[in-house]
C-alpha cells in the first residue's frame, strides 16, 4: 500500500509500505476513505519533535475489511470513525471518560493513518460505526470527529463552556475553530475568538464567535479584560501549546473560571505563584475523543453541525508533501487527503 513517511524535518514522501495484517485478535483492518494533516504533525515536520523515517497520520475514517476473532462491536463492511488513541473502553480510566489515557492505549500516530489501509488495535473500544454508509458530503465532517472536532469539544467541556458563559478561544487552527463550534453547541452566550487571519476569523464567526480579538500575549489579555468588564472570561480554550498561548489563556480567565487546554505543550512552564493566586481551574491534555464520538457522529449524521468546513484544501494522498507545505506556510488551515 501507499503511505506517508516523514524521512526528516521538511522531507515528506509517499512510499510503498507493507499492507497491514491482523496481529492481535482485538485488531481490525480498515480501508481508509479519507485522512488528513494535523497541526500536531507540523511539530516533527518543523523539527521541533524527533523525525527519522516515521509513518505519519492519526486521523481516519474508512471501511472495515477484516477483524480479529475477538472483535464483536464492528463488522466487515461497517463504515467507522476512530480516535487518534486506541483504547479498550473498558478499563477503569476509560470508564471515567478518559480513553486517551487508557491503561492499554496505543498511539495511532505510531501506526500512521495517512495511508491506504490501517491496522486499528483494540477495535471494539476504538471504532464507532456510522448508522450506514455515509453520503460522501459527510466524510470531511466525520473525519474531523476523529481528532480536531473531538479535541475542540473536549476543550470546551473542560473549560465548562455553557449557558450564560463567556468563552475565549486562544488559537485559530482547526482545533480552536472547532472549539468555537463546540462552545456554541454547548450554549455559550458569548464567544471571543483570538485570530489574526481574515479567513479563519470568517469561519470562527460562522461557527458562532461573537467577537474577534487580534491581539496576542499581554495585549490580547488586556483586550479580553476590556471586553469582559475587567474580570476575564468564565471559560478559556487553549488550542496552541506554546508558552505565550498558555499564559494568555490563564491571564484571560477570571478567578473561579476554567481553562481547557488541548494544545500539545512545547516548552511551557507555569509560574507557580501566579497560578496560585489566579484562583482558576486547569483541565486538559490529550482529548478522550472516544468519549464524544457517538454524540458527534449523531450531530454530523443529522446535519446539525458541519465541522468539515475546517478543511480548506483537499489533495490526493500522493500529494501529501504539498499539504504539509501548505499548512506549514499557513496557506491552509487543515488539509484533507483523499485515498
């Protein structure tokens, strides 16, 4: 089969890789219908994370082509959506809703789903079948549920976005934009999106943002305080993972408020004394997407939400290198790869 390989920073190739096979009785094999490039894929692409001939991709939707003897919840022929973490969905951690920290978790990025086929470990706990074969127009949105929608949704839940709340979203990538959508669906009264890019601002407004703040860092904090009567927001989503974005999120939150952080942390250090006196709640980490998949699939299937709008460039798998380049250069928010 063909699959994406990151040979070294900046060097993406589509190469021949071995076809996946059932290894464990809990495995499934899927023929991937669509995959995509994630903002977190740019960390190794840019050299911020190690990159030495690694398979790429952790977002996927497709059709089950084979199952192990122990798989009961999905069948050959099912169209499925899965999380970027494989989980058994039965351990004590999973049962509390934190499947991304399952005691038997597998990171799908180590398997690499930017490919024609993929082996899905712990298929019963990882994959959720759609009600039938989806209309092709729904595939981008179902693919978004595999990571960026589920991650944005978790961020909004962790930040306790809801009726009567003012929500700030720091980060205007796909996760941040879908955090706006999630906050709107959860009933937030006011949603302030932090963005400097007109195309992303437009989509944020379409997803439910009521205000746009272009300033970053301390200037952004001052503007948010101005918009919230000097108090700060009830709920803040941090969807970047840098020192500046985390501190802007924390400083934009009112005492007693909540920060939902889902940006993959890179060199973030929290000043203890400032955190102590902030009086805020911090909750986040790798999103337990599997917790939300049934609800998100239902919302997409019934056309209540259209998160697939975050894909603003579609390319065939063979042109993955251009997709990485476009996202790195901010010519695209999120790239969908057709298979």
